[in-house]
C-alpha cells in the first residue's frame, strides 16, 4: 500500500505544478525543489522500481520489453507522418580525439592498400551515438524481466535480451522534446534536471501528446554547448531526466527514450544511486535507450517546419548477445 501511495503522490504532485513551474520563464526546479521529489534515496528508488516494473507483462520469456508497444498500427501511424519527405540523421559523427567526454575514441585504421579499413569502438559512455540493449543495465543482479546476472551476462555475450532482438528494426512515431527551446536558452546547463511538468509544458507548447509506442528524444543542447565551450566531463555533470519521470513514462506507454547525452541528470539527485533513469527505464520497464544522439539538426528542422513529431527509423546490426550497438537513427518529416 505504501508503495502505491508514494508513486501516486509523485504523479499527482507533478501534475499539480505542470503549468505553475513555467510562469514567467521560471524553471521547473524553482517551482518544486529537488528535496521534495521522490525518489530521493536508495530506499525510495527501490519502492519505485518495484511499483513500476514491467517484468512478466509480456510473458516470462519476453525479450523485447517496451518495444512490444510498437504495433503494426503504430508503424502505419509513423509512416503517415511523412509529409515533406525531409530526413535528418540523429547520429553524431564518431569522435576520434580523446577528450574529457570521450576517453575511448573511435578508431579508424586503413588496411594495406588503403582500399579497406578497420573500425574499433567502445561505444558505451558519453561520446558515441548508440542504442542500449536490455541486458546492458542490471539491478540487484537481475536484468529486465527478472533474469539472473549469472544466467544472462557471460564472457561470450548476453544469453538473453541482446541487441539481436531488434533485428527487424524500429519504425515508430518520434517526438522531439526541445528543453532549451521551451526555456528560452541555447542549452541547459550541466546538472539541470528535467521533470514531469517540463515534459507536459513541452507537449502544450509543441501541440503534441506523447502516447503508447512513441519514442521520445530529449534535447538538452549538449552538443551546442560543447561546440561553444568545449568538451567537459559529461559523466559527472549533465542535464537530463530526473528519476521521478519514470512512472509518467510508463503511464504514457513510451517505447523508446533517447537524448543528446546519457539520459540521466548527473549528479543523479538520488542519494546512493548512480544512473537511476538508466536503471528504471532499461531494467524495470524494458526500454531501450538511445544515448548521445546529436539533436541539433533535427531541432533546427523541427523549428523551421514547426513540427515536433516524425517517423523515426533505425536498425542496429544484430550482434548476437550484444549489449547495444552504434546507431544512425533517422527522422523523416
């Protein structure tokens, strides 16, 4: 009962400040201090995790998680969004130079004769555009759907929940959530949390409503800030979702979540928890995440067209047992 009350209070509280937090350009964090937000610590995080998890929702052997929400009807809806035919890549070109946000640069080596080449990349982290598989993040030694670490994560790859389960690709409605545009700034400063009322304020401004099967893409302006000020240690300080948005994401039926950094506001604002959004979305809800997307071009295109929804397509290489893959997602308007 206590768990239900905590989650219910969280959603009700977020709804009550959905508009107030945006008056006069005031930020959501001013309207509702972080100290009043659950989860604030590991115990409240565990309550939320247990209350919202999708384990067993699509069967005890499910390998797809929230991708199950992308139905044939959703494919048709997405295709119908193509009006102008303009397509925009969401991938940032691979970063080959070592930097504070790129400790493992992309390596491109030409082979003998210079007509073939070799690529090497350790893509998880804060630099390379990629998608996370559902075996990537665990909580209390379990993956999404309650599989044990020892059963799934092995030296030869993931025995369940690997990236190969997205072999047929993703085609769905994508929605850009442009937080800097909402707040009238070129980019969010590192450490800025995004709350439920921010998401709902954006829906009102953009004239869209996030619904079942959608992919949402949060622009914080990370790449615009990097272009102006240079790289910084994104893993220690980044704008992103506060953990309190997870029940809302489940309630809306979001199938995929992406951002121009690694989703989580950092520091996480949840005492004792690292990457709470990654854990709640991947491990509890079974949502594949699209990290480090470059959302500058799509933001410019969406602004010019005044359209914030589009057909989103991507197809990671189906590496058996892979924990993810670098990816070039495409938005078509």
